[in-house]
């Protein structure tokens, strides 16, 4: 039996419904992606999770993520901060249990594509007047004030920062970190005037480069700025020590 033919009105309704469905499909599946969707979102996630590089990867140097970039975290790992202290401690360079208000940092870095041998680092440290001691790192001490802690210290740039003397011959590092914690046994400016020439002497002995805390070459302008900052820090400390009424 033949089916009745569709009327013109029914045909128009069917065509209209198909058109609406087609437009909906085009809207949901055919529209372009906005920035931040798909691959871009995955790339963003990768940026959030990456470890910021420090000196830049090069042949023979530790790869990204191997270099320690946070001195406060480094001090915690070595036992100076709030983290648990290591079992073995030395009285040489031990810091008093006091709050650290500021850390001043310099780096002595090997030249691009090169590393520093552990034995060379130790010899240079001894020639520069540093002593091996607490936390497995080197320290500059003040004669007669050793109980007040080191003026500044020198750690391995590669985490955890300590030097294993039993494995010294196999040690290769991209550089060392020199840092002083304030307050210390000397005024900040006096301590800086000991830290800077020591870093420069180490760089000379190791054929390396002195870098500032941002890992840029240490220039005269930055040195002058640091001196001004530390002079102001000392003045603030002096004002804080003056009691009212005196």
C-alpha cells in the first residue's frame, strides 16, 4: 500500500529541524579552540611543573633540576634552618641558634662547558683561608669568635651542598656557593669586605667566574649597590640596639 505523500508544510518542518541539528553540530564540534585549550593547556601544565634552570645546561654539566637554586632550602637540608639537623656536626663553623634575617650570596662558577674538580676546589678553599667543618662545607671564621659562627661559608653548588671528602677525587661540580647569613659575628659591611675578595681569589685560583645572586657576572655597579644595602642594614641594626632614654 502506498504511503501518503508529505505535504509542503511537513517538508518545511523536517528541513528546518535538520538545519537546526546541523547548526548545533557545527557550533559544538566545528568551532576553533580558544588559547589555553588542548595542547596549549598541556604546555602550560608543563611550565608550572618544571624546575627553573640555573646556569644553563651544557655538555658535561649537570642537567636542569640538579643544581640547588634556593639557599634557604639548602641551609635547611644542611641543618641550619627548621629542618632536622644531620647526625654528624662539627664545632668548626657551627652557627648559633638564631633567626636568619638575610642571606647574601655569591657564586663562583666554572666557565661554560667546564666543571671544577673537587680536589682543586679544596686546595683553592684552603689557600683562600677557608676551613672545612660543620655541615660538610667550608667556613671563614673570626679568630677568637668561633662560637659566634662563621663570617660566611662555601657550599657545593650541586645539592645537597656538602663536600664528601671520601669521594673527593671523583667530584666534579659546576661551581660553589658562597653565602653569609645575617646577623653574624661581624657587621654586615665588614663581612662583605671579607666575602668579596675571597670569591675573587677563588675565581682566580680555579679559572672561574664570580656571579651575583641572580647568576649574572658581578660588576662594579652591583658591588656598589650591595655595599650600600649592607651599610643601611648595619645602620638599622645599630638603631634597633639603641634603647629609649639613652
